[in-house]
C-alpha cells in the first residue's frame, strides 16, 4: 500500500501534465498557458476560437486517446498474465484484427446506430478471434508460445484479408471507403465527446473487472496446477479475461481502429518499474498505454499538413522492432516451446 500511493500520485501527475501539453499541439499551436486558462476557466480574455479548439476539437480527442490507450495497455498486461507469455497482446493474437473486421462489416451493413452497433460488432469480432486463436493454439490444455504466434498471425491475416475484401467492395462509395480505411489504419481525427461517452463505459467496466482478477493472475503465474490448488478456477478465469479483453479492445477499435503493439510495449515497460505483481502492472499498463497513445497522436498532429501520419502507424513502427527483440530474447533464453 505504501508503494501504491506514491505510484498513483505520479501517474495522476503525468496524466494531468499530458492533457494540456497534448491539447496545445496541432496545426494552429496554442500556448500551454492559454490551454490551461481554457481548461480551468481562469481567464476572461480567451478568444472564442481558442475555447472552441480546446474544448470541442482537441480535448475530446485527447480523452479518447487516453481511454483507448489505457484499454490496450491493460488488455495486453492481462493477456500476458493469462497466457504466461511475454509476446501476447490484442494485436498479435488477432483480437484487434477481429474487432476491426467486425466494425467494418457493421459499417458496410449500414448500421442505423453506428456508435452503438459498431462497438457491439467489434466486440463480437474480437471475442470470436480470441477464442479461435486459443482453441488452435491449445495443446494439452496449455497454449504454447509458437502455437499462439502462428495461430494469431493466421487468424489476424484472415481477418485483415476479409476486412480488405469488404473495403474493396465498398470502394465505390468514397465516403464509406475512406471511413473504413481510417479504421484499418487507426486514427483519432474528428473524435468528439460523443465518441468518448460511448467508449468510456465498456472500457471502464472491462478494465475494472480485469483489475479484480489481478490476484488470480498472480496465482496463475505459478502454473495452472498451483493456481488450481490455490482455489482459482482456471477455465473460468480464461473465459472471463478473454471476454473482458474483447470488450475493452472492441470498444477501442470501434472508435479509433487498430492500434498495433501498444498493448505489447506498455506492460513490459511497467514491469521494469513496478515489478511483476498484477495489481500494479495492470494499473501501470493502463496509464502507460494511455500516455503512449496520447503522445503518438500528438506527434501526428504536430506534423499534420506535411504528412498524413496516423497514431496506429507510429505505434507499429515502434512496436515491430520491440516485438522482434522480445522474440529473439525469448529464443535465446530458451523460452520458446
């Protein structure tokens, strides 16, 4: 408890610092003190356009990035604990690909309530792919490293191919095709308070329920037999974690598309700082994931105009080499089975 309180204070301080800094960045840069004046309502000389840019355009985008990044970081930490595999994360195991496919199919079908139906379809796609990957990779009741990676790559590839097929069919409708392509690339442009309100409940509920499973994940780290001996219902834990990860990831993909490798990187960075206990790792991964996506999106807005850079591209560029380094490290340590 003594260690948790200072860590929580540091996390809250980092978030409080990141919000005005990220909100100040954009095609028309605002001074941080002007952003703080708008956020705190302490200045009367704030121009209407400054207030509109901060409160209606940039701040909701930052909040959505915080929520989505937190969901991906938390989901990655939970999946790594569930599979006892340092390479597990929503993108690698096909969960993000399935969520993207579900969202794109819902868009193509012309959902009457896109901000309600699309998250539901993304959740269904994410859960379906997670279950397929786990079934394909399981041998003797245990999902092995090589099998997980191969099954995840295969299922993710099929989901991406199907999403691309739907996109090619819908390309005649330029606006619909552009919206689908944005989902596949991962972007936050045009996100509003409505998106934040839609995505927040499943992420908060899913994240809270994942955090409640922290002690069971700690027990699972000792091995399935040891966890069962400590009273953990391992099959029920698997089902619950997969469903909650699908819920959080599906909601995230529904509003911003696929963001690769963020759920892989955040937990590893956090474990170096707070250790292996899942109560700290889950919370720390949520904070690191949220701040990471906010930083990636701020970078995209900083270069807007010169290049159309997306946060999903930024995380993929950073995460790809990180994933390969983990794979080589695990092989060198004899961790691959």
